[in-house]
């Protein structure tokens, strides 16, 4: 059974591992943790975790972490790859290899969306077009708002998530 819990300060090293999984999604790509942490545009997804405004969800199987989805706000002068505005957090996500293709990513994404929705109106991310995760994001309501040669910046509006949450609590 898969369970979820909020990401906390003790999860910094696991989030760094998940960043490495996200960066190395493509077969044949193998950046080491040292290489990732030496690259400021990658390292800033986890450096100093957690900062004010950071949040996330950890997926667990038998109490062992198997995936994470976390968000962070970036400034215009230090953007993430999926940056759209300083008021829109950027979502990062990864699942350990043995658990991919088993629905963990979709469940994790849904948990993260529900967790971030009370704090903002939108969430963004960046995904390489060759990554099959792009289809997951599209199927979960993200839309492409910008593209470069091999990646898309996607955004998801969260108003409907909050509207549904309010309706759920008022009908109980």
C-alpha cells in the first residue's frame, strides 16, 4: 500500500536524490549528485530545503520513501526551468525506478496538487518532451505555456481544486 506524508526538513537528502532521479530520467544520462549540486540552475531546487513557501509530499511503501513531489517559489532573477512568475511555485517530481509505471506518479501528483492548492492559484513545471511524464501532466490538467528546443513549461490552474475542496467540506 502506498501512503503519503508532507515533506519536512528531514527530507532534504531524499529530495536531492529525487532531483537526481528527475535529472537522469533519460536512459544514458547519468549526472552525479556532485555534478547536479555544482550546477546552480539544478541545485537551487533543493539547496537550503526548506525555505519559506516550500512544500511537498513524500510517497511511501512500507514506510520507505519511493517518490516525492515538491514545490518551490523562485525569483525572477533566479528562475527555475519552469518559471512563469515569482508568485507561481514550480513543481518538481520523481519516483524511484522500481516503482515507475505503477500509478505512484499520478497519485503523488494529485496529492501534491491538493497540498499546494490552498497557497496559490497556479503551479508550474518543466518537462522534456521526450519524457513520458509529459503525458501524465497533460492528463492531469497541465497545459503548455512556453517551449524551447526540447522542453515545455507547463502550468496548472488550481482554482477548481480549491472550489472542489470547499464544496467537499460544505456537503459533509
